[in-house]
């Protein structure tokens, strides 16, 4: 078991909030009006703002006709969406996002423990939190640890916590507060990013595996190798970097030395996770490839 806590957002990641809200012609029309206004007045950056931040932007009396018009479009859109989501049963009856089940299973498989749900409440909506809680109990019993309904998600950020969320307004503060975060765009992309992140974290000395069993043992192994620590990487790049002529857009990584494709042979498995020292004894290269010989 890895001592990493994963926090998974609900709306847009596990629950199809937008699918339900925009299953309605009027809300589709008002959203299009709001987006058209943002485009018209060159204010598209507001699209990624939280509703609280948009409200702050339009707070007070607006004298500029463009801002006045935008504020009107936003208020009409926002009020309508809230009226839709305020109806009892809205959050209780949301559809599951595709692969919602797979995502929670993946989190458990990668860390050896259940993930937590971390979802923001909808302002002034009394049904939101209890209905979300019931929804999770119905669909995901036994598949998550804690259910947390809180706007300040960054409270749970630390060097061993990961937030999976579809909004940058939550992932960015989480990272700024010292945590790790994955911006959810699809299950496949999240799966790829999460595996990569947990592999990186599990090589970190701060994260421990309490099961004495390599956490990635049962996955398909594409290669086995020796991963260089930061000091070795920096040293290699410092000494041999000046001899590299890199094409535009390329950067030196000096990440690992492949031992074999696929998993290590059974008689070498006891070497997994061990620290080794390599001595560079020779260097060779041409205009396409550079390599060092080690022993
Ligand atoms: Mg969300």
C-alpha cells in the first residue's frame, strides 16, 4: 500500500453534471449567448473563471456598455442554471460519467487503498450535499474512503496527495498549496497521467510502500531499467551536455538506462527497487545518437 491519498472530484469526472444541466434547450441557448458575448467583447478568459470569480468581476454598477451587456448575459445564464440544479432530485439523479467505475478502481489498484471523493457544494443549494452523498452511496458503495463536500479543496494538498479534477480553478490552487493534481479531460488521459505521476512519487523517498510488494508488479511492464537520481542526471548533462547538438524543441532528459524490454527475469526480481552505482567509463556518439558506457 502506498501512503498516497487520492481525491477525486465528482461533477465532470464521476457524475455527468453538464449532461443533465444542458439537457434543456433554454440552458443551451443561454450558455451560447454568454459564450457569444465573451467572444464578441474579447473576454474569453472569463470562461475558465469560477462562478464566484465571474461575480466578483461584475460586482457593483457597470458603466461600460460592454460590461453591462456581459453582466446581463451572465446573470441570466447563471440564474437559470441554478434554478435547474436547485430542483430537488437534480444531484440525486445525475448519470455516471463514462468510465467512472474504472477510474475509482484504477486509483485503488495503483495505491492499494481506496480514494476519497472531494466535491464542491453548489452555493446556496440545500439539496446538493445530501443528494451527492446519497448518489455516491448508491453507485460506489465500498469503492471510496471519505466523502468530502468542500469548496476549499486545497486544504487537502500535501506532498503525498493527488487531486483529480476537471477544473483548473481547483487543480492550480491544489498544486500551489504543495499537492499534486491531474486535470481530468478523459479517462484515458487521466489514467496515463495518474500512472506516470504515481510511478514518479513511488520513486520518491518520502512516499513509502507498506506492503513490501512492488505496487506496479501486476501491470504490463514495457521495459526494466535503472532510473537515474537527480544528482546523476544533472552530472551527466553537465559533463556531456555541451557535446550534444539538440534539434529545436528537444531537451536532454538523461532519465534511465534500459536493461531489457518487458519485466526483469525472475532470478533478477530481487534487484527491483535497489540502489545501484554506475561508473561511466566511455563516451561515443555521432550526429544522431550519444551514449555512455557504464560498469
Ligand atoms: Mg468538476
